[in-house]
C-alpha cells in the first residue's frame, strides 16, 4: 500500500492545529456553521455572501465578493498543504503535485473530528489558513461532461463545492483554496492512477481508512463508484469486489430520482448519468 512521503496523520483536537490563529478559526467555524444551518446571527461580508448564495440559489453573491485590500484575515507565509484521504482524488492530487515539484505538506485529518456529515471543503479551508498555509489543496474532480452537467441548486450541501466559494474564500482568508485535479474527471483520475501503478493503493470503501485501507465491502456507494469507473467503463482489473445487487438497486433509485426531481443526495448523479449515457455502463 502506497503512503505519501512525510504524511502526517492527525487524530487530536483541531484547536491544537489552529495555533496562533485559534480565535480567528473558531470565529470562522461558528460563522460557517451558522450559514450551513440556516442561522441568522451576525456574519462578516464573506459569510453573508455565502448565505445569500444559498438563499437566492445562485453563486452571484459569492462571485461578486470583493475583499478589502487592507484586510488580511490570516497570516499565511508558509507553503502549501494537501489534506489527504487516500481516495481517488487525493491520491491523484498527491501524484500530480509531486510531479510539478510543488513544495507542500501532506496531512490526514480524521473527518470525525469535524463532527459534521456535511462536505468539508470550507472546514479544510479554515484549518489550512489557521495553520499558516498559503495554499490549501483539496480533492475536487471536474465535471464529467459540460454538456451533461446540470444547474445544481445552491444548498448548504453544495455551496462549498463551487469554484465561486473557493475563489471568494481565498480573497477573504488570504489563503488560496483549490484543487490540483479540478480539470480532470473521475475517469481521467482513475486511468492516471492506473498508469502510475497506484490504483491498487486507493482507499476505495466507505468503511476503510488510512489505518485500515484494506477494507472493501462491495456494498457501499464508494465501492460501487470505483467498480463502475475502473472495471465497467475503463475495463481495468483492480483488486475490487463486485458490487452487491442492493448497492446497484440503491443507485438506480437515486439516479431515477435525480432525473425526475434534480435531487442529488450524493452529489454524484451527474457523473453516473454520464457513465450510462456516454460510456454505456449499465446502472
């Protein structure tokens, strides 16, 4: 199993990582939780723009955000950091950043420390800025096909996935939040890892972790996604269990709901529609 050079695995308290910026990070965490929970407390300009984007179902408030040139939220003199999970996107991010000779640290932070089931783009942005990193890399892949991409609603679950959020946060925090793989699709990333001899090292199950990377249940959403991409679309032969009938049935139901209502609980239905429509994968 491949392990990134210098990988730091952290399972302590987030406050221990915040350091000198602990107060700022605590404030931004409260602001973020207020926005994502629909609260109405006082918010600074950036978080107001984020809240307005959700309320108005448009990224325009975020794309219009401008930071005061004299305002510096965090002091970020250090190099970049990649928050690593071992999944397809983060493993490919590590490989690509290493090839570009970019100076960066690599850290795994136990997702359970954030005490939330929401996506963690904003949380990692706060953490990286508080730790003093000038660039924060997270694994966000590109859309599968611009012609099949839908206008997803802007909700507390999706707002942090948008490039407008990342750009506005970068202006607000003085720390660049981005992705090394945002121009590549899951298919691109899977094939890239295959060519690099790293596909077998992907943490490919919802029940696995860096501490237990060998777990592959075949019944979870991640196992199904990796199988459909690597085996049925790209005809590769990674060491993956064949998905269960139950997991395929759940995906078919979710895809039908997505087509009928636009609801996407996993934020991946556009990708599976692409696999089925363009690559002929049977869902």
